[in-house]
C-alpha cells in the first residue's frame, strides 16, 4: 500500500470520528437546552409531553416560545398546553 493511500485512510477515519463526536455533542447540547428551558423530560432533544388535544404521548420539539411543533394557534387545547408548559404543570411521560 502506498503512503498516499494510508494517509487518505487515516484522514478519513479521523474525520469520521470527529463527525461522530460533533453529533453526540450537538445532541447532548440540544437535550440540555430543552430540559433547562422547560424542565421537561427529553428524548433526542424533544420534550416528552402528553398532548391535551389528542390525549397521546408525544416527543416534540419546542420553539423559542416553548410551543410544541404541533401547536395550533387559537385551539383551546393547544393554548392550554402552552400555558401548562410555562407554568411547569404539563403532563409528561
């Protein structure tokens, strides 16, 4: 095997390792941010809540105003869900 092949394989391996470490750090940061902002249990960076509208467990991303991705403005259950998140009394799993 020639030196350029070894170097290429070495660099590829190191870049893949760096990519994996970056992804792990990014996921940990996202989960910590969601947890710190809302004090909710998380799963893969998503808040684990029980949807008031459909009475089902959901893992959802929260926007900057702590609204779930499934939030529909004007719907009473959705509005109540956001109020519960802000008050810290939302049902979780």
